[in-house]
C-alpha cells in the first residue's frame, strides 16, 4: 500500500490518509458568517470522497477582521450551533475537519465592516483606502479573539483549529517586513515580528488545552519586495515548534500577487507541480513537526514521491477537490490519472457573484457535450 494511504495522527487526531483539503474561500456562508446547508453539503461530499483532513475556509475571529462577503465567521457564540451541524455531517461520513481561524487586517473589507482596516503598520501601496496602525490594545484584543474563537470551534465539534498566518492576512502581515514597520516589541527582527503569532498560539492553547490539535498555515516566502524570506520563515517556524504547534501547512505569496511568485495557472506538467517543494525540504531539515505542503499538487505520482522522499508528511489541495470531491477515492481505487483540474481559477467566478464556489469549466464542458 502507498504511504499516502497509511493511517497517521496529529496530536491524537487520527487520519486515514495523507491528503488534506486546503482552506478555500467557498463564498457559501450567510451574511453574518453563519454556516449554511450548502456549505455543509460541500464538506460532507469531501469527507465522502476520501479526503483525510478537511480544513475550512478562513473564519474571521472578530467582526473587523472580515475579508469579504459570504465568509465564515466564528466571532460569537450564537454561530456555534450551525457549525455543530457541519462537523456532525463530516463525522457521519468518516471525515475529520479543522477550522481555519483568521483576521484580514490590512485587507479587511471596510465596506462590510464599516471600519478602517487596521494593520501592523499603515503602509501604503497594497490596497486603496486608508489603513490605521494597530495599538498594543488592538493587538491584545485580536490575540484574545483568536483564543475565544478556538474555544467555539472546539465546542462546535471541530477536530482541531488552524491559525491562518499566510497570504498576507493579519498574522502574515506581522511576519512580513513589507507590512510590519513597527518600532516596538512587535516589530524589527523576526523574533519580534513573530511575537503576535506566538502569542496567538499561546492564547489558543490556553482555551483548548494541550490535547487539542492546533495547526498553522504560513508562507515559506512572500515573493514580494522586502517580504518575508525563507530564512526568517524558518526562524518563525522554529518558534512555533518551541511553543507547541502540532503541524505546519506551508504555502507562499500574498493576496496582491508578486512578480517572484510561482504561477498558479495552467499546471499541466509534473515539473510545474508542488512549487514550494524546495522550501518544504528546507523546513523538514530544521523543523521537526508534521509538514503539510500545498501549492500545485495535481498528480498522485508527485505526491507519493514528496512523501517518500521526506519533503512533506501530508499533501494539501484545494482547486482539484472543487472539481473532483471524490479524487482521493478515485486514486485509492487504482485510477491514478492526474487531477482533472486545469488550474484556470474559473471556480472563483461564481463565488464572487454569490453563487458559491464550483468548477465553472466542468459545467461548461458538460453543457457543451450535452448540446
């Protein structure tokens, strides 16, 4: 049997294989961030399709941290019952599910929150409109909000939580010199820039305990001028490991893109897959916690090689599982053809219109064949 289908565990969370559904904005939440039946059905389908671990899309931990419309929220207790239905549906299909906790910071949606977005520093050039630098009290409140959100996630039946510190969201902004130009204990060298993230981890631990899986998603690099480097990312990861993180999902880049960032479009050959694998190898040499690698994974053969070679412990995908929720079961059955996803990003078009995420390319092909 392939190592990809070996059972494993992350801090007691038993997983049936090494495939992870990476967080993807589905655009299926209610206006207040509540879970909906449509979203529950999507997650249940992923569990039924054989995904070892499902990670929800980013759920904002406090109202001012909302990134966009129809985004999940976990900022108040009244939202918990809806998530209980979600976790039950996944568990009934034999799946495991982790909630991703997030705050958009600089990239919060002012039109939705009614507030000026706050950030580590009020730097210009990344988005239109004013930004305000966070006070120490702002930082403390966000740290507390992460802890409270994690407690709600555990109450709702999630098997763990993932702290979102990638792609230019708030905790990623603290790590990045391009966004963080503070002169206090939260700015300067990487130990100081990582302080907010470490204090969030500590806050989460205080509320959920040591026996509950706490993961993080972070960038290997920002791939922008003056962004987070691999060297600094490794130092931040070491601090996370020292403070008891249970697994790291490694990604890269920020919301606004960047000329150095690998292309997410047209991943048609194995050579274009797993575009963060070199950085992942560096992580595995230095950081001794389970590593989940996301970024362009499309074929079983590449996934298997990465795990067998010790580059990663788990392989994470998002867009391929939008197209094929049953992809993992297909591979397990012996049909090892590469994922049908063509990496055109068309799946986000219906989500932006409020219809929820789905593979628009597949729908068009089906319609054309039926014409």
